């Protein structure tokens, strides 16, 4: 899964949803189900990491002088 680093959050979620649908059907051979599950876990981690990164970005606003400061709605 080398394209993960370039995959967008939306692309990863779409693939994850497709995997969940396949697994929910219940007619997937065990070996294939395990491979889908492993791929789903990787995609889930990718989405989680991207969300954490965005969360951290939203916690701070960049001042004109380049200093990161906690975001305060009153200052906006």
C-alpha cells in the first residue's frame, strides 16, 4: 500500500467503506476476509492520523510573525 502517503482522507474512507461492505456481506473466504481486515486497519490508522494532524492544526493559528499560538475565538 505504497500510495497511502499520497491518499487523501476521502479516498481512504471510501476504500474503508468498501471493505466494510464486503465483510458485512459475510460470503468472503476466511483468508480474503483477513486480508480485507488488515487493509481496513491500515486505512483506519491512516484516517485517524490525518484527523489528528488536522486537529492539531486547528488548535493553533499562525501569527504574522510565524509564532504558533493557541486559537481563541475571541481573537478571530
